C-alpha cells in the first residue's frame, strides 16, 4: 500500500492546503491535554526517556484532549472499514494509509472531521518539535505523514522486528481502546521491548536481540508510546490479544485493541533540516543489511551437518567440507539389519515394495509427499505418552532458566525465529537407559544409513548429508519467520509431525474423507488424494502452527524479517498468508502440493502456496526445496490446545549429472537398483496384519 502523491489541487479541494495547515499549527496546542506543553512537564518526559531501558522509549498518558479523541474513535467505528491481513509476521485488521485522507472527496471528509484534526495535530510543527525535544532526534518531517489504524481482535499479533525502513526516525502508537472499559493486562496486546546483546566479529559490531522481552507496556486509551527507530536495536513486538477463556462471563467488549500506528520521518526535500543523501545512508544501516552480515553466526541453532560415508565413519561427523566419496553408496540394498532397525520405528506398510514404488512415482510427479501414520503403532504409542507427559509439565518462563533446567535450547534471534530445540550432535552420546523416545528418533532412526536408504528409494534421490532437529513450539510464544533457500542445488527437507493434541484444523473429521484416510493408513498412495492448503485450518481454530512453503522471487529471498510491518506503506509486509488459509475457508484449488512453482499466467492466479501441512500427529512430509522457495511455521496462538511438536531434517542432494533428473548423480537408477528386495518385502508384509491390528487398538481420536 503506497501513499498517494498529494497534489496542490487535491489539497485545495478538501480545504487542507499546505499553507492552511501550516497556518493553523499555532493553534494545535488546544488539541492536546491541558498542561502538556509546560516546560516542567516536557523536562520530565525528556529525563524519563533518557534513562529508559532496554532502549530509549517514552509513554505519555492522556495525550489528546479527551472529547476530540472520543470523537475520533466514534468516527472510525461508524465510517471506516478494515481489511483482515495475515502474513508470517502478523495477523491484524487494518485501515488504509491515513495520509490518503487528503485525497477523499468532500462527502467522505465530512464524515471524518475529528480524524483529520487529529492527524494534523500529530504532524503539526508544535508537536513535532515537542517530540523531537524528548527524543533528541533532530527535525521531523511534516510533509511525510505516515500512519494507519490497526485493530487487534483475539488471536491477532505482531512478531518481533525493529521498524527500520527507509527514512523513519520515530515510531509511535496512539491507543483508541474503549475509554469506558479500561484495558486489562491479562487481555494481552502489550507493546513489548527486547534488549540486545553486542557481538564483535572481525572488528564489526553486531547487536542480536534476546529471545525474551524485558519491558511490557499494556494498551490504555489516549496513551502514546514512542521510541527512536534504531537499526538493530529497537526490537519490539505486539503481544497476542488473548481470547476469553471458556467459562469467562466477563463483559470485555470483545477485547478490541484499536490504535493509530505510525512514524515520523526525516525532513523531506524542501523542508527545514533536509539533508541530501541521508535516507540512503540510513538504508545502509537497515535490518536488511544486518541480515546479510555475519550476524548469522550468532543465531541458534547453528547447522550440524553430518556427511554420509560408509567407508569412512570418521567423515560422518559435522563439517563444512564434503567427503570425496559421500555422493555414492555402493551398497544401497536393504539388509536384514536395516529392516530390523526400520521396523522398530516405522509402520511396516511403508517398507513394502509396492508402497515404496508408489511413493517414488508420486514424488517424481509432485516433488513432495505427505505420509500419515508413519511411525509404527508400538513406537508411536510410546512417543505419544512421552510428549503428552511433557506437555503437562510447566516450563520456566525465561530462556536462561529453560536452558539450565531442561534439555531444550531456545532458538534465537526472535526477529527470525523462536522455538525450543534439541539437536543431533556427534559430540556426546546419551545414556541409552535415559534416552527419551524423542531423542531416540533424533539419534538412532533419522541419521541412520537404513533410513537414508529408505528415503533415497522413496524419492529416487542420492542423499549426501543430514542436519536434524527436534522442535517444540510453545503456544502463545513460538514461530519461524519466512526465510529463503539460497543454494543452487535443491535440498530434501522432512518434517515428522508429533503433535499429540487436536484442534489444528486437519483432524480428518469430514465424512467424505474417511475412505481416503483409510487408504492412506494402509499405505496406498492415490495421486488424486491431495490435501488443499486452503482447507488445512478450520474456521473455529485459527491457532496457527501450520508449516508453509511458498513461491518467492529474488526480493523475497533477501527480504528482511524486521521490515515486515503491517501499517507501513513502504514495507515488505511479510509473506502474505492466503485469506482462505487463515480463515479456513475451502477453495476449489485442489493441488497446492505440486511443488514446482507454476510460471506465466497460471502463477498469477495462484496464491503462492506450494505445500502446506498443519500440526498433527504421526505425519511425515517430504519436500524437495528449490532455490528461492520460502518456508515458515506460523505463530502458535495461545488458544491452541497444546504445543506444536516435530522433528525436522535437511538432507543434501547430490547434483544431477545430466540435469534431466534421470540417471544422473542426484536421481537414482530407475530400473530397480536399490529397490526393496522381494524376500525382505515379503517379510515386511508378513508382519503388516499384526502391526495394523495393534495400531487400530492403540489409535486415539485427537
């Protein structure tokens, strides 16, 4: 959304020419509360701002003359419409850019007189000078107005970012919550500020935000919160507005957090204080540049890449140099030991020759798989009991407490991601007696040569390395923001969903899907059985937690998570989530799982979703990810029934020698080399009936 250029004709037509607006600046003090401009009051705000932490910020209560702001709120409620918007970084309802008010016709302007008055007062020279004195920011532009109205209803949120875009100098929020029903802290919606930690690498200083905020400022009617925009430092988020809990009869007015959000910019050309080239200099310090810097070396988790090399076990540790023979595995046929290992963890139907062949064919067509009931009934039961028990234990609040008292580490920085994780590492070997089922998957199944063989057969690819991670996304806290994949070679990525709770929007409750679900449970892969991404979230849920792959262009891949601010007419706005996904409305699009992005006109009609899978139990996704494709896990809302749990893996793929996907190094021999042997396949099938019976007995309705 871009601000319209304001012409002299338009300004004169609506009665707000620049000369008139400048002429009335002197009378704008009356639009603010009595006493605000007294020197002692200004001095108090200036001192409070100067000593504030974790970075300089200020709060002014009762900023605007009360009746004016009440009238503004009434005009907004009666005359403005709001558009629901959702991306990887936020979920809000938003108005248009209020700078465009000058472009409205006279009839429309007559409906919003108080809103126009408020805007002109906020950007008057009187108040700009007042605010710049507090912040010590230097002159602020009165020509470039930049503001919008954002409404947060239960479930809405804005994740961590630093507001650094273009010529912004000061960020502010003026709250328009119900003046007759004071906002309660427990409703959420607070502005939260994050401290940073300094790192020095090769003589260059990098600031990285902590995973925990240290200051929380709850909303209040007629409260102004503000801070100077500082590259790599002014990190903040907006806490989710929490839905009323079941059984609460409180009259809370729907918990509508309405606010005007905006920015004051550096002086523009023709204004006092304008400095040619300053905006370009500020851009060099932007968050985009920070993400491209060496700050990534301070991110957690760091990749733990292990290369496969059956002839030299010492080369199967993490490292950045690929062993010379790691692209080949001369003995790719299954052995009895392979079957013994895989049958401890995997449902036997996925080991039969027919099923593996069907998987390989489907993957060749779609470059993705979604496999339900992937784990064996026995192991799945043990794992589910463990995860469910862990859910009942309370976790410490801070990252430091979590990391000292549990086996989890907190992913950071929060302007990229936040979740709990455990990593497969060769540096330590856990005691088998104390090994949890989750660690068992991470250490014994997924990195094994046996699982590699199965995955190669199912995808017809040659795999060179693995990087594995167990993750837990806490409700009301965790997420990953969209990141691109920049390598030229494709990468195979898996996600094993092990979320034991239901209510994530894909619990197979529809009667029409019963037959397909039964077929999937038997390992039968039907090419027409494709799950629409638009249908993965049910209307009553909307708790997030779904994983999405989306088409991206070069700009998207390099985009900065920090720059995705919902009310900025100049920002990236994040990676947009299709409305039918966020609201769970079904669409006629039946094949978002086809992984390669369409080109031309077809792509223009697409919503960009290439593959999507909600949180769920015992479900494996396998996706071949190309350069430029974006991936994220949507913020898990506080209203979810539990946390999102998964185990993820990234597998290096050998380059395809002739580029056509057949017979090269990356694509395995299609004539049966490495196929499941007939004898072994019969052995797996012979156990299948008993395994299914056990599985049916232990199944639960999530």
